[in-house]
């Protein structure tokens, strides 16, 4: 069974706390520079993990140092804004560093290393294909109803590339196909596809 964890958003800026509460999130105004406030939060007793997502690396280093001095076993995860800050945060006691730039660069590499995407980008850039984008609504009694994105195989069967799906039950949000392979399709959902006009028809 999965354990449910209570998450609290903390910030010293009252306006950010108000914004979080407006979005139905549990939030609390806290001065991370005071050990007493960290202890009252549960550092050293009940708090299991601390995520340091402050705007400046120096603030994240200070918070990490303070929390680590109060709790040797606390799981501390911190984001960095500058690569050279990673070593300081690890030395301060962070267990894990999140580098947004590294994540983005890895994501771009993964996208470009996929043959289908590389071919489409090449066709778009060099004008080698009559590419169009279209929205296809899944009709009632369609064989696609109650299937999954991973089962479509549009590229193999129709030479089309699936960009994403608009799930009408969840609103108008577009779910990008690359990260939603297990997304279930229903009648009324909209497939957003890319391909030649001939193949789309």
C-alpha cells in the first residue's frame, strides 16, 4: 500500500502563501533563517523530507546547512540555479541536487534521438514534406474507444505523428503523447496529429 505524505509549502513571502492557499494548497509563512521556526515545523522530529526551492542558491545553501545541523537523517533535496552551486549544496548536506538546465538538455536530447521526431524536424526545417496539423475526434463506437495511446501505432500504419490528446472528460488540456503512453482514449477525445494532407485524409 502507498503511504500518503503530507506536503506543506513554506515561504517567507506572505503573498506567495496567499497564492498557494487560493490554489487549495497547504501553506505556511516561515522564516527559514530561524532554527526555532524549523524545529517548530518538525525538522529533527517529524519532518521526513525537505525540498529547497528558494530563488537564490545562497538561500538554498543556508537552509540546507541549518536543516542538516538540526537533523542528520533528514532527506534534503535542493534545486540549483547555477551549476557551480551544486558542490556547495552537497557540502552543506543536501542528499540530492536538481539541475533544471541538465534536465532540459537531457529531454531535448531524448526527443532529438528518437528517429520519428528527428525525421519530422528535418522535414519541417528543410521543407521536404507537406506537413499539416489536424484534430481528429474519436467517434462513438470507434475501435479506438477504451484503448491506450501506446496502442495507436499511427506512424507505422498511417505515416502520421501523434502530438497529443485532448481528453474531453478532463477539460481542454492537451496531453502530450510522449509522456502519456498509458493514457486511455475514449469516444469524444481529440487526437492532435501531424502529417501530410493525404495521410490525414
